[in-house]
C-alpha cells in the first residue's frame, strides 16, 4: 500500500506539471488572440487547431508505439481513473440537458464493457521483477473502431445536448473499464505470479 501511495504521489506531480504546461499554452494563445480584431473568436480558433493537432499526434503515437512494451504502473492507472471520473463529474455538472439516470448508467456501463474487452487484447507479462504490457493487432483494431465510433456518435449528437452527454458517458466508460481491467490484471499477476516466466507472445 505504501508503494502504491508513493506511486500515486509521483504521478500526481507529473500530472500537475502537465496541467501547468497546458495552462501556459492557453495563456499564450489568449495573449496572441489579443492582437487580432476578434480576440474571442481567434482564441477558440487557436484552441480548436491545438485540439486537432493533439488528436492527430495521439493517433500517430498510438500507431507507432502500440506494440512497444511498457511498465504497468498502478499509480498511473489510479490517477488516470480519478482524472477521468472527475472530468466526467464536472462536465455532467455544467451540462444543462442530461439523459435519464437509467440511460446514463446504461451508456457508462456499455462503455465500461467495451473498455474492459479492449484492454483484454493487451499482453501482460513479467520482465524480471517488472510487470509490463504491450498492444496487439487486435488492440489497435479495437482502438480504431472505438475511436471511429466515438467520433461518429459526437457528430450524430451535434446540437442534441442529451445525446452528446450520452456519447461522453460511453467514452468515459471505455476509459474507466480499460483502466479497472488493467489494474485487476496487474494485481492478479503481482499476487499470484501469473505468467511470471512467460514471454510476451505467450502472456494472457
């Protein structure tokens, strides 16, 4: 438990630095917008361009590194889950139109099942004393399908606040389901020594 707390503290420090960089970027865009004839319009245009650039960058990085083995860090997973749920709670609080509690729960649960299934396509294995994982072709394929589905749902829900919230719930559920499943697999391997001598190609 002490190791987990230390890991979470380290991830929170890294997350804080990322937030500071993002805030600095927003500040610079706001300053640059002041030199235009329509500062507010220019700011949101720059924000949209930055978002598009980050989206394209994430797609390229996923394609390039999805097969690369990386260390599984439970602290990073816990922080990721917390940030996802906190961001979801904030967005639900500020949105005017929400789906019914039943529909919201169903949307989040559906996303959770998709995320858990997607995460199962990652290979977990032990390298010395370190638990690592890497993606597979199925991992990339399902990621592409869920990414396309999310974009389609967002486009379809444009102008319909309740539908947009439903798409948000599904997307957040995917992240939460994937994260929880990875945490469960990590602690199962750490506790029971599952696949401790397996090579990546043989891990489950």
